[in-house]
């Protein structure tokens, strides 16, 4: 499983689409086995959500999520 966290550096961002980066965590047997920080590709309608989906992310952690992102997921 992959978990994506909308971040401002290493802290959860208050807004999904405006975060500076995403931490993508690889999880196996309920343990984090790897992580990668990737820059936010931009907050065009649905862009970060589509980006994370292409990365294989199935769970997202964030402070808030707008309707556009919800619709994209």
C-alpha cells in the first residue's frame, strides 16, 4: 500500500492543493518500508490528486481537501 501525505516540508499541510510537497510512504505488513518526498505538481483542477493516483497512492493524509480534489479522487 502507498500513503500520500500533503506536507509543508515535514509537517501535514493545512490544505491539500497548496502544499509544497507530498511524502509518499510505502507500507508492507503495517510497517513503513520506504518514503519519498515529491514536489507538488501544481494545484490546477485535480492535478495533485491525479498525480498521487498515478503514483499508486490509495490513502491520503491532509489538513483539508477541496471539492475539486475530492471529485478527482
